[in-house]
C-alpha cells in the first residue's frame, strides 16, 4: 500500500501528450527504488489523455488531476502543491527516466543536509525513440551560483529537489513560461549546494515545435531572470562574473539570431553588446567573423568543379 508520505514525489505536467505520456509514467514506475508517487497534472488536454489515464486507475502510486489550460508553469506548481514526498522530482510527459535514476541520486542527499538539488546527464532521442546524442555540458558540484549565473547547465528533468528548498524559496514563478527552472535553481543556489551524478539518467525527446526550440522567448526570459537575480542578490556575484555572463548570453543570442534566424544585423549588434561587457571575449570575436562570412555567402558555391 502507498505510504502517506512517500520518499519521492514525481510531477509530470502534460498537455496533449497522450502518445508519449504512458511511456513517461511507466518509466517512473519501473524505478528500482519504489517508494514514490506520480502526480500527473493534465493542463486541459483534448487528445484523449484522460482516457489514457484510466489505464492507471489500479495503480496506487499514480494520482491524476485535470485543470483548465493554464500553462506548464502553473501545472508544475499544482503538482508541487499536491506532493507529499521528502523530495520532489520532475519528468516531462514526452521524456523517460532510466530505471536506476533515483537509485543513483538519492544516496547523495544522505551525505549532507546542505545539498538541495541532485542532477545528472541526459541522452537525446528522436520522436521515434532513437538515441542520437548525449549532453556534453561541463557540470559543477557544490556552491555553483557563479557558474550557474553564466548559463543553466542543469537538465530540468534530471533534477531532484529537497522539499525544504521549495518551502524556503517558493515554487516556480508563474510570470515566466520559459526559464522557470533556471530562475529557481539560481535562488536555491544562494543557500544550498548542488550534487551531480555523472551518468545518463534521463532520456530527452526532441521533436519539431517543442517549446525548447523557442530561442527568442528563451533569451527574453533569460535577461529578465538575470536582472531580477542581481536586484534581489546585489552582493552575491563579483563584477567579473556578471560581465562574463552577459557577454556569454549576448553572444549566444547573436548566434541564434544570425545563424538560425538569418538576422545578421541584429546578431552583430548583440555581439557588440557582448564586447561592451568583455572587450576580449574570444567567442564573440569568432562569432563576428562567422556572421560576416555567412552574411556575404563566402566562399561562393562551386560550379563545374571550380570555385
């Protein structure tokens, strides 16, 4: 029988993901550590999700809640509000956990009450389930605020969070649709340590049209999050870290604008902004050259075997 206070609560927020949701739920149920509950928050799906969930009526570890469509942030927060576990974790409805995920992560919390979040690596997969690339981000342990402010290197679905972190810092900020995890991780990092499992524990599905491909919205949110963090914690970071973080963010937005969006002038403008923060920021200079080469179409296409 399910404990009234399971060790881990797993929040799965879903919207019109019936084709993948069952696999996501099953992957959590197959954990080698069984003391868990799954909270499926249906954000107003119209694709047969409720019919799919009837399959789990006899599974005491699964609870299902439907709400009017309000967005992923509110859906995740609804799951957190329902959670009874000492630790709270997340799985997106189109992704998968590996069976040993919790077994890899939970022991790290036992080593220190200062650890608030444990995360790991993820493996990318196509909509068909075919694997095609493991994340190669450099990941960090301990007090990571300075590294984290530069960029969010924590794959959301890999993270397990100590309940006290939510009690102290609150839930996801519902003003944001994107970057909600980074916003929360930054706040938590001011008080807690982060631990890292150097193993693939999460399968991340990549398919056309998903929210993570919305780079414009992602960078708009990122700059707002950075500004708000500095307002709230004005003495937390040295000026050199702040300058490098802004140089990095403007350079990365320039990369997306010019090489994905073909917005070459806007990309160059972002590069110049990055260089105002760090005049000798090498990635920005390299990108400037690449944008120029791409914009003018050099080298010209070959014809009849000649240039």
